[in-house]
C-alpha cells in the first residue's frame, strides 16, 4: 500500500489525513509549522472598503482575538473557496471567492472596482506582496501581520527513516514555505533518496524550493485546492500499485 506524509499545519493536517485514509491511502501527518498569534495592534474598521483574506489561518487568528465582529460588516475578498467558507463560518457577512491563487485574487480586486483602502490581515511570512501587486490599480492596502508560522526543529527520526528507506512514497506539500522548511529538515536524505520520493505540490511556486533541493519527482495539482490535491494523491497511489 502507498504511504504518504502530510506536512501542512493543524487542524488542516488532520482533515487531509482523514481524506487520504478514506481513499484507502495509508498516511501520517507531521506538520512542519505551527501557528503562533502575534500581539500586534489592529486598525479600526472605519474607512476600509473591504477585507482581503489569503489564508484560513488569518481567519482563525481573527477569531481567537475576538475581533471578527469589528470587521464583519465589510465585504471580504478571499483567495479561494476554503478561505471563503471559513470566513463565512467565522461571521463575515459578505464574502466572495477568487476561486484560485494569488494572481486570481489580484484580478478579482481589479474587477471589483474597489478604490478605498483594503485591510489585509496575514502571516509574517508572505509568498507574495499584495500591496505591491495592486499598487498599479491605485488601491492602497493596510497589511497587518497577525500570526507567524513557526518551523519545527526537526522531523521525527522514525519519519526520516521511512523517507529514507522508501516506506513513505510521497509527501503532500501545500505552500512554498512548507516546501522550504521540509527541504531543510530532510537534508540528511541523499540525492538518490530524494529523487525516489514523490513530492505532490499544490502549485509550481510551491515546487520550486524542492527542485532546488534535488527533489525531482514532482507532481503539480491541476488547481490550487484540496480537491485537486486529493485527486493527485489518488492518481499517484494508483500508479504505484499498477493496473
């Protein structure tokens, strides 16, 4: 049976793990990052045209800080359907989804016609600069880094052993920073071991750090969402077992 490693943070790791097991794919979850809320002041909602959300972790942090009600009346532009659903469940009243990746979100902002400042609660480490991306549109962004994703110190020895001897056949990687951290934590794997390991990545941008670290057996999801990741995992597992 194919065995896979889920690297995304909790609670998403357990959700992905359950879905893999439902597909009859053996899997183990080892999140390589943990979310930590940052004690930063937040601007008042007055004057903002909308809230921009690029991560479910931003929603969770706003909920933990008990401030959703301060911004719930503002329109929300979410990067994808999952973040949009989480925002709605948290209490935001008017949520729309760009149904894609960062470039789709920038396009949605352009099409929205919003010119007022946007409130952007996000993580400390950003894979793209929203303020810079929408500056040509004449849109101002107030960025608040409200959480940090802190890397774990090391992979468990048992997991490293399974990665090295082929008992773990593939790794699911959902973000570029996860890829960077995993590549660093798996430095003890030799080149042959890295090239044998399937790396199932959400996007080309996610895969880039892995290619640089000589993980060459890379697959890319058709879309940047969990459904596409699960479809890719199932396809990989079927290819391992043959007809």
